[in-house]
């Protein structure tokens, strides 16, 4: 089947089934999520078998260990994905929420309420947990969804989708409220970008190349999720131990995710003490953390630090690599972030209230932290349940996108015979 015909067929399936989930009661949607959670646990061994195929393919194709970690599922990770489905059942259903209302002088009553978007398309890379996170959010928010993951995770994604579709059917709903694009060619992604009339909104989730491709080529409306070139600035008043621990967590805990740190900016007055302490902390890890620094960083830590280029400061490494720059003051740090940031998450470590307030006011990113790790930029950590992605745009949604961000509004107008004069 031609790629366009294939995407059109999926679109037709979604359009036919979307009313059933859009009009479902909260309890019915929660029952689907509970069933998905149960069946994920029951099918853990099957899912892990399929995931192993993807991991073997990744190894054969020379994919880095950090990127392979994005692919990897374990019994514990599947348990966490199942838990996330249950957590969504405890969250308030946004559908039907009254956003505003008024009575007009002529007696008409106008009510603004939340409604589902309709059919949501999601194009993403690598991480198979997104398959369940995205589908479960769409179900709870009353949307049908068409998911298109990358070829590197196709076996895992198919196994997860099989579980979800079976769960949906067991709860008496059409399976096509959740669908997976099994054609992982570029053509299928391109056709999704132009599936007007079938997909109401398209959300890309992945690296800079994928996101730019969707934003530049889609004719379907797009919610732009951003790559994460995230920064931490160590102010001259910073507590060294806190600064080291937060920088270490932001870079090392899971470097392949979008909220991991990529660049560390440090005030010149605290640079030597902080950088020596950070290097000592990094050296305790079993893996090598590569440092790329400015001339002053290399003077302090030595020639083991590679010279940093402007390209390094603009790069989301997704790996055990950290760019470092010693700056004159907070203004230079903010200017550097403005130049190189993708608008995702930035952090300042400081004991000075005025510095914290200045940083949060002047840094124009979706999430701006004081004295805590950028790794918290996550729907679950923000109390939103799972997330569809981190939006770095300014229209409709910004930051972690939970249930409310997957809705639009409708005006309900009630009258008693009024006509316009």
C-alpha cells in the first residue's frame, strides 16, 4: 500500500472511532487505563523479548550506550509505565470543565468548556515508554491517537500497542482509538505531516532534526516540543556542594533525555573551587564524562579538557559530555543562554535572592529553576501524570504537556428565541 493511502486509512479509522472516546465517561476512560496497566504487567516477558530485538539491532548498528538506554525496557521500567497509567486515573478529567461563562444582556447564556482536540498524531524517536505515555494521555483526554515511533524501537512499540489495543477492546471500545504506524519510512512521517482532514494536531517528540522537519514541512497544525540544550549557571554565591550535586544529577543520571544538562556556566570568582569539586565528583563514576571547556576552564582543569567550540555550546549531546564556560557575571550567563538555549530548562545555583529573581525573570525558557535539578522537567514530576512532551513554543501550551494541553474549547450558547437585530 502506498504510504499516503496507508496514513489515510489510519486517519479514516481514527475519525470513525474518535467520537466513542470523546463522549466516554470518566469512569470508562479510567477503566481502559486500568486494563492497560494490568495487561502491561501480564505481558512483561513478551514485551521484553521484543525489546531485546531492538537492543540487539541498536548494538549491531553502533548506537551509543547512552542512546541505547533510551530504548531499553526492564521489568522495573515496564512497572513504572504501568504505574503511570494508574496515576492518570486519579487525575481530574479535563473534559467538560467550565472555563468561563456569562449571561448576555439579551438573555443568552454562553459557557466555554473543554473538549478533546479530536485525532492527535505523534511522531517520536527511540523511547518506547512514549508509546504508552502518549496513548494513555490521549485516552484520558478523550482523543484518538496515531503514533509513529522510530524504526529503532519498532518491535517494542508493536508489542506495547498490541497490549493497548487489546485492552481497549476488552473495555468495549473500538481498538482504533489507538493506532501505530508500522511503516517507519521517512515517507510515512512526511504523509502524516500533510494528513489534513484526518489528523487535527501533530506533535513531534525527539531530537532537533525531527522537530525541525515537522515544523518546517507540516501542513497539519503542530505543537512544537523542543530539543533540550539545558544550562546550569553556578553563581558566585553558590553553595559548592549543592552546585556539584545538582550538576552531577543533571548530567549523569540519564544523559540521553531532553531535560539533562548540556552546558555548565560558572562565575569566575567561584570557578576554581567549583570545577575541581565537580571533576572530583565526575571521577567517582564508572563511566567517563567528557568535558569540553573554554580557555579558563582548561587552565584550571588542564588539557584533559577538550577545547569547547561555539558548536559545542549549541549542541544537545544526549551523552556523557558536558560543555563548560567560565563567565564574568550573571549577565554574561543569561546572554549565553539566550544565544544558545533551545528554551527548554535552565537552572541557577545561588544563595542570593536578587540573583535568583533576576535569572528567573530574564531567562526565557519554559522551565527556569533555582537550586534544583533540570531533571524535574517532567509531567509526572510536575504532578501532571505522564506527559506528551515538553513544549518550547508560546502558543497554546508551554512546558510539560499534560491532560489540559491536549484539549481545546467549545462555546455552548443557550437562548430562548433571541435573534440578532
